[in-house]
């Protein structure tokens, strides 16, 4: 078992990482956090797979436990779902001594987190992430949100949890594709800030394609611990993403473009980010920032994990609009995250679509078999 500590203006809290941490660490956290009532927010899938996992752990804690079950999926990460949570909390007479537990992937974590940020001006929340993506990324750092019809994560708040319990046991039932999608965000942290972790992941690349299970807990516990540690460091340096936290968006410029342009149905977020990271490393090399040898190594680790994605036709105008997606018309450029070396991400301010377009063309030609643009 590994423990990390987050300490930011928005709160100080522990992160427990290992197999069996729900049984070993959740009860004490709940006892410290909730005084009369704890509401588990989860979804139908988790309830079916783990109907009896949290309840036994909470039996020894002298609080009432209720469960709010959401429908499963990103389409339900909405104000409508949020309202259902508020309704339930009102009916339960929840008050500021009540705590929430988000038990699920990033969708549950984001909605429950936003409910906790806003109900009665803020309730404590514990995150119990059950996907690799949520364990390594979304459960830590305090970003919460729901989607608006016109924009993903458009309505949100910063709300640090009061504790995060990362239990590797849940990964045993996670579909292979979801494991791989989360893996990209895990590797992202190594590429942007931890060269030694990258060295180790590269040396043990064969292990990355074997799902987490008893028998390889030590490898996964170490990888998760070191990856989450990077996220914690970056969040501690810049909780509100005023500057350096933006490096966590490495690979996300092209990643978001792929997700949006395919209508969010063709691929998982992590899969799009995996391709986006190869592109960002490629661009860094083309700009003379990243040594060719480092680019080759990054490509060597990521390429075997990539699921090729086909996107609809794309001309320069559409590309520019997608790159600038949520930017106001006056802003013609974006912050693009580059690498000055393996483990050394930096923000390249004022990067224009006009600069990225020719690089994108070269990327499609020189790194084939990753992204296919129809009509080409
Ligand atoms: N707040 C942040 O900082 C942050 C960061 C990254 C992503 N996100 C958000 O996270 C969301 C994506 O999260 P996700 O990838 O976890 O997706 P998800 O929450 O939709 O989970 C993926 C699928 O796996 C299922 N599942 C969850 N745990 C399981 C388990 N142990 N076994 C079997 N099935 C399981 C879920 O029910 C779902 O069907 C997006 O909405 C994204 O915007 C937030
Ligand atoms: Zn991401």
C-alpha cells in the first residue's frame, strides 16, 4: 500500500493506493468525514458488479448509509442527473455533516464532485475511483463538472475531495479497452514530469498489456503511485490551472479534436489522447525541442497500445475551428503542451492552427497507421 498527501488551498487529504484499500482505509476516512449520514453516489454497472463492497466496509462506522444510483454513461453527466442527486439529498435531509462517496469512474466522480461542491454550498466528498482513468487522473485534483449540450465539462467547480481510496481490486472487472484508455493518462504523467517512471514503464512494456490482477499488483501499485504522484505535484504547484497545471493537457489538443470530430462515439477519451500525445511529441521534435531519440522512445511505448482511429474528412478550416473549439473569436491561438525532453513538458503559448496544420499533415504521412482521415 502506498500513501500520497495532497496539500492545496482547497484542502489537504490523503490518497491510498493498493489492493484492498477500501477495506483497510475507507472506514476510518468515513468516520473522520461524515457525522450522521453518508450517501454513496454510484451507477447501475458498479451496483451490479459490487453490490456488497462498500457496505461491509462501512458497517463498523456509526453513520447511516444511503445509495444514489445513476444511469451509466457520459450522456448522463448532465444537470438533469445532478438534479436527481439534489432531490435525493433534500429528501434525506442531508446537511453539512453529511458526506458523499463517489464510487465509480470519472463520470460518477465528476457529477458527484460537482454535487458536493454546490449542495448547501459544499459537502465533503470521498472519491473511490473504479476505472484506471479515474484512479490515475480524474479522482485527484479537484476538478468537477457536468456537460452542457453545447460544451463538455462546461459547468463545473473546483472541489477537492476529503480523501481518495484507490483500490486496484476494482480493475479486475474493468473492460480491457477501458484499462488501455486509462493507461495513456498514466503514461502521460511519466512523459511530462517523470523520466525515471518512463524508463521503467518502457523497460516493462510487456507488463502494460496484461491487465491488473492479483499476481501483478506490485507492478501496478508502483506505476499508479508514481503516476498519481506527478498529478499531485502539478496540482500543488497550480491548483486552479493558472499556469503550469496546463501541462496535464499534454496530448489533449489533438485528442479533443479527434473526440469532437468523431462525435464522441468512435473512441474513448484516453484512446484519442494516446494519439494526441504522439502528435504533440512529433510536433516538439519538428520544432527542434525534443531530441529525435526521445521521440522514438515515446513512440515506441505508445504505438503498440494505440487503437487506430478513422475520422471524417478534415480541411484546414475545419481543423482550425476544432483546435480553437471553445476559444472566443478574438483568441486565435491555444496553449500547446510541448516536450523539451522526456519528462520535461512546457507550455507553448500562442500556438496557432496555421502552425499546427502543416505539422498535422506531416504527422499523418510520417506516423502512418494511427489516425486515418477519410478522403485522403
Ligand atoms: N475531473 C477531472 O479532472 C477529469 C479528468 C479526466 C477525465 N474526467 C472525466 O472522466 C470521465 C471519463 O471517466 P472514465 O473513463 O472513468 O469513464 P466512465 O466513468 O464512463 O467509466 C467507463 C465505464 O466503465 C464502467 N466501470 C467503472 N468501473 C468499473 C469496474 N471496476 N469494472 C467494470 N466496469 C466499470 C463504467 O460504468 C462505465 O461504463 C469523462 O467524463 C471526463 O470528462 C475528469
Ligand atoms: Zn485526459
